[in-house]
């Protein structure tokens, strides 16, 4: 089963980085302006705050 897991992990990694590259190309026009970056930064900040609160609440 190790070979199967390794092959699956390699395939998932290949798919992830290919999707990341194609997605970056598709979003490059939108991300050339500062406003979408502010929205993205806000979403990342909200996610980090939510994770921090959930970790504090769980302890």
C-alpha cells in the first residue's frame, strides 16, 4: 500500500500545482489591481482569526 499512497500523493501534488498555475494565469488580470488584493488579504485574515479562536476555544 505504500506505493499506492506515494503514487496518489504525487498525482495529487501534480494536480494541485497545475491548478495553481492555471488559476494564477486566469486571475492575473484581476489581481493587477490593489482592491482584489485587499479582499484576499481580508479573507486570509478572517480565516486565521477564526482558526485562532477555534484553537483557543478548544483548549
